[in-house]
């Protein structure tokens, strides 16, 4: 019996010590204690020879205060993690209680911790890392609809290009590389996959937008230089076989007119050119056997007025 009594006292002492550590120094419970509502008084003493058993009502008060302090310590720690128990119909409905919910924004109607069963309190602790799906749990109005812009930003504006979305748990790909988070009790490490996808999409959209706004002007080739001097585009020599002949002398013989003609280029003289000769007209007009000689320059740049010299790209 003595061993049992000592065991009870040690347990109570340990619980008191644990709760006192959990509570901040000078922190007080903002609700009526269980001990203040107890009616027990005095003590019961049982004596059997040298053995005695004492049941003291003060022990019950200590036990009641210890349990209250423990509940309040847990409840306060949950509040530090932005997790609250409330009777407001919102957030997450607990399975251990039909009328208590878990919220991540401080509710108007907070639950008195001493009225909470231990299993409900523990379930509330487990829900500290839960993800609520209602926008109101993130500070938005109850009827708020969320959208995602084309650039990937969260908005409440249903403008053109915005996509309506629902709140979901974060995934490894949705978190920046190297960033960690607790999601519904699971510790995940971000890979940055969605960041890379948005970067690629932004690059593609930016390139398409730039090309849509681009205008191309063409600068065509214009011949320059002097044909007589062989400058600029005039780099190709031209040659003349004969520039014709001129009369050197003429006479009449045997009823035909005879000429002596001289080539204007090589100065060769053809004598006795007669109307009776078959090629007399050609001989009079030109000298087809005159050696070729340069007489000017022509276009040698290899370009035309349709040749594009320059592309000028401008953007709106």
C-alpha cells in the first residue's frame, strides 16, 4: 500500500513539473479552474496497526489543477502554431467530437480547454499541420473565389486570362528548390519544378509577344559609281570589235563605184571596194575583223535593284 501511495505522489509531482515547464512564467489560466468547482473537503484516514492510508481532498485539488494546467499548456502551444479549437462550424471537423472544429485563424468562439476531452485535445494537436481548403481560413471573405493569373500569381480578380483554382496541399514540385514545409503531417522538400515550368512558359510568351510586335524594313541595293571611270558598281570592262569605217577615197571604174575605206579603230585600209563585190556593204559599214579593244565599263557588282542589302527590325 505504501508503494502505491508513493507511486501516486510521484506521478502527480511529475505531471505538475511538466505542466509548469510548458506554461510561460507568470502565465495564468484565463478560465475558472476545475479545482474551484470541487466540493470535497477534509481527509479520510485509515489506520491498521502501524499502517495507515490517508485520502486527502487537497490531493484532488492538486490533481485537478495539474490536469487543467496540462490542457491549457497544450492549448496555448497549439495557438502558437496558429491552431485553435472552436465550436464555430469551420475548418476541420474532429472525429472525437461532433461539435468542435479546428481553425487556423483565431475564432470568435474559443473552446475552454478544461472542457475538452484528452482525445479531442490530442486530435487537435495532430491537426496543427493540416491544410484547410476554405479561403476564409486564410483571411479572405467566406464567399471569396480564388484565381491564378497567367503569370502564376494568386488573385481574387476574375480578369481575362485568370484561371479559377481551389486550395490544395503543396507538393515537392510546387515549392522552390531547397525550401521545406510540413503538409498534413508530412515533411516535404521543394524541387522547384513548377518554377522552371513558369520560367519556360514566360520565355516562350515573351518571345512570341516580341515577334508579334516586330516590323522588318528592307533596304535594297542601289548602283553607285561612274561607268566611264570604272568606279563603284561599274567594274566590268566592255569591248568594241569595230566602231565602223570611213571613206578614204572613191572613184568610178567599169561602170561601178569603187572606194578605199579605213577602219576607225585599227586604221586598216581596204582598197578597191566595189559595188560589184558581195560584201561591199559590210565593208563600207564596219570592220568585223578589227581586234577587240576596251571602250568603257558596265555593272560588275553582281547585284540588282531587288538585292536586299540590310534588314532593319523595329519593335512597337
